C-alpha cells in the first residue's frame, strides 16, 4: 500500500508544480511560435522527469505513458500553429544562412 501512496504523491507534486508555473491562458494566449515552443518544451521536460521517477520505481507502464506524453509535447513544440509562424521561421533561417555566408 505504501508504494501506491508514493505514486499518488508523485502525481500530485508534479501536477501541482506545473499548475503553479503554467496556466491554461499561457498556452492558449501564446502569440508567437517561440512562446508556445518554450511552453511545450517545459511541459515535456516535466513529463520526462516524472517518467524517469516511475522507471526508478519499476513502474514501467506508467513510465511509458509519461514518455509518450513527453514525445507528443515535443512534437507539438516543433510544429508551427500558424502560417505566419512558419514564415517567421523561414526568415530566421534565411538570416542565419546569410550570416554564415558572410562569415
């Protein structure tokens, strides 16, 4: 029974830590690709950390679920949501290529 209490306390601590730092409005109202990207990466890091803790406790099934969640969040962070985000990324890449060519 003690092991189950550990699992639920880990759930509560992790989600309460995320909830303190990240609000729903932060994700929905993110105006730029960079803001959404940073938020998705932060959530993915939290999910990955929790997956590692469950792996140490030999809870493979729960650990795998959190690894999948981390992978999905990283996939979201790499995908632009608006066409203007894609254009912004292309402009940034063009600037980097121009700087590299001039160096």
